């Protein structure tokens, strides 16, 4: 997967966000085995301990699990993945709404604009 | 206790102080950045840990022991300048390290050199500075050491290759090893650091975890560094 890590925010949070998005969007498929911690850290160009911490949090959220034999895999719980996808999409929707409001659109205009953009494809 | 411990260390060169009362520790399984401007004392600290210099006062401990033949076996030191014989080929350097260090993995070194585009038959003298540094880094990182001391590992390497070198370091080091990287090019390195120690005029100015600094100050380590050293 593609990583984009900036240095002015805690790296742990950015890893968590990007891993969550990767699982929610299917970059890592349900049940797929993840690369090892160090390999993931090398790909992202970050510290292995920081990557470990992000993966542990992802596990606490039920999106990945550690299996003694298979290493770390993405959950095959479709509901958990769908819930994560919805939560992320909702966050983007709220960001859009906030930007539209900041530009002076009222909420009806914001909704109409989104509908129009969808229609245009 | 830290694997590498500086305990009230002072070092004079003649009557010029290089380090004054430095106390700090580097932990196993973590990567520590030793950060400071040129001449702040970073290289002196690494040389003390490598056993190449003796402190004027205070002590340096590696796994509880003073630097000596026993700790040197556990320590992989990358000097800030290229120290390989100029008439050597890259392959001769691999053979030298294999002879010299029991923990050296020659196959790993050959593979790393290949992946960084260094020809085994190339002579050190005919390499660019960046390629010489890459060669020396590959050799150092191919040791199964407990303590890695890397003095400016990215100094002569072009920015495009830096990320690749950093991932090579991450993939390469022994699990539970203590890694110390000195640099003044902080922006490129900070994402791989657990802990940072800022050295200012031979004293410790800041010692903290990189994430804690970002959380509490809302800035990159590079940004904080510029702030700390701007008022000089």
C-alpha cells in the first residue's frame, strides 16, 4: 500500500488512520495476511515500534488479529469492516459539510451540490 | 538500565571542552537520534561509545561494562568518514569484515550492496562519496551486533536514495539491538526514531521520545530542532 507520513503529527495516529483506511477499502482483503511489522515499517519509512503500536490498536478495534501460526491477518468479520468503512466515510462527509459551510453554503445547497456532483459522475 | 549509558561524561580535547556532564541512556529495541549542529559533540559521543576515545571524566557503559574488547564485539560502528582501504574492491571489503567480525553475515551484505546498486568488483577509490558511504553502511548493518552506532549515515547520499537507505536500516538491524544515529539532517530521519537527544555545545538540551515531542509541541522534531537551535 501507499503511505504518506508527515512529521508534524504523531506518526502513530497517521499509521492508524492509513491502516484503517486500507482495511476498510479492501487494499488488504478480509482474511489476508499482513506483512510483518518490520516490513510494514520499512515500507512506510517509520520506526518499527511505532508501527507495532498502530497495529496493536487496530487489533484492539477488531480489524486485524494475531494468529499464532499465520501471523497477523485482516479480520474476516465483514460487519466490522463495513462499520469501519462507514465511520471513515462519515468522517469525510462531515469534513465536506464543514468546508461547504465555511464557504458560505447552507446545508440544502451543500446536499444539492453533492447530488449534482454524483449525477455528473 | 539503558544498554548504552552516558554517566556524567566530560571530554576535553586539550583545554577545549567537547562534552560537559552528559548524562543520557539509549534503550535496547529502540532507535535513538543524536541530533545537534556541527561541532556540538555528536561524533565525540559515538567515538566514546565505540571505545575510540576515553572520557576525561565520568563513564560510558555498554551493557554495564566500560568500552573495551568485549563491548567492541557487540558494537557495529559506522564512522563519519569512509575508512575502507581505497584500493579494495567492494567484495574485498566484504571478505575483510567476514574475517574481522564473528557476527558478520556476508550473504546479507552482498544482497544489500546489490540492492543498492553497488558493484562487487568496483574499487572504493573509483566510487562516488555517496556510493562509498552506502558500501560502508551495508557492511555495518550486516553485523548481528547488539549496539549500532551510525555517525551521519546519510551525509553524502542524495535525497532520492535516503528513504531507501532508511528502509534498509529498518529491515537490517538485529531485533532488540540498540541503534544510535547521529545526524543534522533531521527531516529525513525523524520518522524512524523512537527517541531523540539534542546535543547543544556539548550538553544535553532535550531528551525525549519523538512521538511525545510531536504530541506535546504540535511540531515535527525537525521544527523543534530549528526552534531550539535558532536562539544560538
